C-alpha cells in the first residue's frame, strides 16, 4: 500500500489543460475545502510523483492521496468524485472492472495534449484556490 504523510492531495499535470480543468472542477465543488492541489512540475509535486514511481517529465496519471493512501488513474478520479457533494453515485463505477476503467483513462491520458491542448506554463490558480496549492 502506498502511503504519504499529507492527506487529500491531488497531484496533476500543471501544463495539461484537461488536468487543470479537472482541478478547477474539484475545487469549485469541494465545499468542505478538503482537497489541496500540487502540480507535478512543482518541487513538492515532483517529490510526490517520484515517491510513487510517476515520471514527472512524462506523467501518465494523476494521483490522489486520500486516507493516507495513494490512488492512481481511474481509482484516483473516482476516489475524488465520490467525496464531492452530489457525486456519490460515482462509487458505483468502481464495479466496472479496473482494467477497463484504467484502459479508458490511459487512452485519454496519452492523448490529452493533442485533444485538449497544453499551456506554455503551468496553470495559475486564482487567489482563493492558491491557498489550497502545495508547492
């Protein structure tokens, strides 16, 4: 089991437009302000990625630390979604076989820059969200 000392941290690719939109999606719906965010390109994000075997120069997954455990790919996304108000129904998606869920996740992840685009620099959060960013 993968452990990390900080909890409820979402690791994401800060130059990926899709990934940055995912973080904004979570931040606006996380009314308890439970989750914090770190770009894989930050010092903290790079250390976190390397601790879990994610290549910070070519990330193939986001990750979330929840309950002290690291989750990756579809498990990461569903773990976050199920905690958000009104999104509890997504826990039913855990019944979909993991190889199928992760297969779909991997196709999107591999093609994310081509489909959604890429920022020249890391996405800069607004002032409210900046307080939740770990660098």
